[in-house]
C-alpha cells in the first residue's frame, strides 16, 4: 500500500490523526511527486549547470559578507 493510500484510509476511518495533518502530508507527497517528475524530465547537464551556478553565487555572497 502506498503512502497516499495509507493516508486516504486513515482519513476515511476518522482515526486519531487530524484532517489538517493529513492534508499537509498529502500536499507534501503531491509536491514531492511533481518535483521528482520534473527532475526526471530535465537533462543532467542542465541540473549540474544550475547547481554550479548556485554554488558559485552562494560562495560569492558568503565571502562578500565575511570579507
């Protein structure tokens, strides 16, 4: 049984978990699934270039603030 199915079953059974907590968990899972789907569609080179660019930008910010 998937996590989504477990949460749906818990919601239907009116268990101890609050509806708000269940909503948060299902929203997170839905967002996570969408993120993973997007990342699987992007080429590896694009991802690496973005990571390098982010790393350089953050390093520059840190050295500028500390210097």
